[in-house]
């Protein structure tokens, strides 16, 4: 079982909770990402390796690599991160054989995904857009509540509510298309009305300021100089005011990761019977 390779599409905070749980359980994990990931909680997102070259989340390190560096990275106990938005590595049977590879789609697109042209024995989808038995093998519930982290072998997860969990003011969104200039580091205390970032719009107008909606800590923020689109989630302020939480994978990510691990283990159990 431990020689099975698990490829995770996406390396944001939820996907990183999945990767952390699978890695701790002894599986070899690879993460595929965009060339400019838009994760907010980047201090706990393995996708940040795309920007930094490597990213340590809790006790595990992920490293940005090329395809020919995957195996040596796995051998030293790290998680390889590849810039591969089209998942081309899944067509390389020298690395990802259909007989020994499991795929987890953790991009959280919340829409029906395009089907891959390669079939794998276990394809797990996270959240809305996936229908077990149609475009994936199993779906993991990502919405908070009594069903969060549950595995569905038939049907789909709950639909996207379109609203953030808790106080909706905590989520910072881009007021226009443009490039961000971030002034506050993740984990820093902020006061209500404090300027966290400015956004230079693509069209000719004055810069926008993004301010904290209340006292707390900056829990997450997209990197400076990254192009964002109007309405995109770009930051998150946490009332709990505890900087230590910025370095920990969330309870939600761990619950979803537990669901993925359950699906993987159940699949192997059924295959052995």
C-alpha cells in the first residue's frame, strides 16, 4: 500500500491538509499547481513552494521541482510540487502508472471539472462539482457541518453556498482587477480600519485600499504583485487574535484530509477482498 503514489491537483490550504494527512500515513504524495497560485493562507499551503522554492507546513516540507526530480525528492521525505496545471505528469507512465497512482482533485473549482483522458483506479474529488460514479470515484464533503469530511461513493457534496463561513466581513476581496501591494505580514495584529494592502487597478483610476474590518490578526493574504480579479478572495482576518493559528493546518483541512485517507484505505481494503 505504501508504494502507491497519490497525485493531488492543487496545493492550497485545504489540499495541504489532505497532503499532510496522506504523507503522515506513509503515502508518497505529489502536488500539481498553477504557475501563479492564488492561495490566501499561504503560510499553511504547500503551493507557496511555487513562489518560495520550498514551503514547510507544520513538520513537512514541500519543494518546487521538475519532473525528473520527483523520485529523489520523495526519497528524502519531502513532497514534490510541480507547475503542471494541465496535469501532464499523469500521462507520463514512467512516473504515474495507472496501476499504481491515485488522483485527488483538490482545486476546489466548485464547477464540473473537465474529465482527464487517463483513467486511474481511484479518483477523489473535493467538494461541489464532483459526482461520484460520474466524473470521479468518490467525493469528500468540504462544507462545514455534521457531514464535513464524509466520503460519498454515490452522489455529490453539498452545493456551494457562495458565502464565507462565520463573519462574512473577515474575507477580504479585490475591489477591482489589478495588482496587489501587501503592507502587512501574515500573523501580524491589525486594527479596525488599518490599511492591509493597496490595489493598483488595471484601468486608469486611483489605487484602492483594503482595510481590516475589525481588530484581529491577518490570517492569510495573497502575495504582492500578483494579478487579481474583482471579487476574488485575497485575504482573511481572524478575530481570535492568536498568531499561532496562522502556522497550523485548520480543523476543516484535517477533516477533509481524514475523509480522503478513509477513501484511500477503503479502496485498498475492497481491492484485497
